[in-house]
C-alpha cells in the first residue's frame, strides 16, 4: 500500500471510529443531569421557557434538567459560559435573539453565534409592544411621536439593557421617525414594565409576553405591536406598520443551543424530544399566557440557517444606527 492509500484508509477508519463513538454516546445519552444555562434573570420569558421545557425533558429523558440563571452583560455571561462548556450534551443554553444582538455591541465580541454554538431547536417567538402607562394622555403611536417631537429628549424609555431587543426596537423607531428620547437601561425585561408603572419612564417596547398581563389588567396601554400581523392575544392593537406607515417588524425568538462540536446524534435526539414536547400540547396554555407562538417544526440545520440570518440582520441594523455600548 502506498502512502496516499494508507492515509486515506487511516482517515476512513478514524472517521468510522468517530461515527461509531458518537452513535454509542447518543444511545447512552443522557446518563447524568443536564444543565440548562439561561443568560437572563429569573422571571423573564426565556427563564419561563427553560423551566417548563426542563420539566418536560426531565420526564422524557429520565435525567434531571437543572436550570441555571446567568444574567448580565447583555446576556453574554451565560452565552460565554456555554461556549466554554464541554460539547457532550450535558450543558445546553436557552438563548433568545438577545444573543444575536448584544454580541455586535462589543468592541471585542465574546462569542460568535454562528461558529461557537450549534442550534438544536426553535421553541417559539413573539412580538414586542409599544406601551405607555394607562394613566398617560398618549393614546396612539402617532400621539407618542408628536410628544417626542414636541419635547426632543424630554421623554424616557426603559430597556432590558444596552443592546437588548427592547433597546434596539425603540432606537429603530426613533431613527425612523426622526425623534430622540432618554434611554434608561435596566437589568432585565420585567423592569421595562415596572419603570413605566412607577413613572421613571414614559414609554417602552417590552416583549408581548412580559407586557400582556399588564395590558390586560389595565395598567399599561398598548399602542402598537411589532409583528407583521396583529396578535390573537390583542386583536385590537394595530401593527407598527399600520400605526406608523411604513413601520417595521421585529420579533423575538427563543431556542435551545449546545456548544459547537456537540455530536450530531445527540443534537438530533434533543431536537426530536423537544419537537415532540412542543407538538404534544403540554405547553400550549403557558405559551398563550406569554403571548408567544410555538414553532415546533424544523430541523437543527434549518434553525441554524435562521440563526445565521438573524445574526447578520441585527449586526447590520446595529451598524446602521451607530449603536455603541460603553465599556465593551
């Protein structure tokens, strides 16, 4: 056997051995508890997703799934921890489009969403709401823009942190309407609502799941929704494109990820199990209360393609509005 044939044979044997080992690992998986890292604070929508999904996966996989909240730095602390984890399927992450946004606000990005992680399964998504306190004299999106123009920089809005989707959504609205406002960053999405209720801020764009209860109980007023069609949860609320033509659409999403190089058989197993849970109806009521929509179909490859497109979309948007975050 010449050298080239020997190397080809050796390479083929190594590949076969690796495939065999990966298949064995998937068959034995899992044989110990699994960590689910959530780069958001307890009570946030991704945290609710993680705990509901973790309970269902525990029942299906026969091993506990332990949710570990790692908020801070625009979600980069939890994402960086998943990047460093062993690619063996025992450390997963429940990410949102926050991870596709904030990474572009760092001078030195701590991770590459497309290269450092493998997408396993989309869970669901939802729109954001343009809201004001119910006591506000502002009743429509047009009223808000008129108030912003009448007093440039005189109104404040809250977000879940610099570079969060709530921050980015408002900044795009301000850019598109030629207005300005004071940005007040908080630690998480629930603070966007509480800051409006306390009078610290006058408007904001929390995600639908965070704001829905407060809209329904009359504490917040919804002016518009960022989806491309009206929500069944709030059919009377116009889309942003209807309220302020031409407007824009911007939806949040959540999904499960693993470190890059996690064996494909394990990724496929997790994807199948999560898909079965989403299709079973077990999470329908929870998703309804969050104002989200389930997305139970689609392969890991399709989700990965979607994530890459989202990463580019938000990167381009951040660059276009000149978003910079001090200290990053």
